[in-house]
C-alpha cells in the first residue's frame, strides 16, 4: 500500500469522532437523547443490514484499499443501520 492509505484511513476515523462528539453535545443539552440516537443498535434488522453492507464493501474494496476498506465499510454499515433502524 502506498502513502495514500493512511489518509484514506484517517477520513472515516474523523467522521466517527465527529459523530461521537455530536452525540455527546446533544446528550449534554438533552439528557436521554443519546439512547434514542443509538437505539438502532438493538434492532436485529438494522444490524443485519449493517453487517451485509460492511462485509460486501470490505470484500469489494479489500484488494484496492486494504484496511482502509474495512474502516469505510464499518462506517457505511453503521450509517446504514442508523437509517434502517429509525422509527418512521
């Protein structure tokens, strides 16, 4: 892997950190909001979708990006789960 691999891995880590900070700030302003924001983690359907997305993206991107593909796949899986796990 060339020197661009670290930069590619850094982006999803920064995004995850920003989401964590957003959750913390919202929790400070509105106690109990973090539990509502992350309720999708208890949904079997949402977690299954996240797993399918993460495994698929890793399988497709591994040969090109290596560990960066795993980081992006986990982020995409988490975002997919949060969308699917929302109460409509």
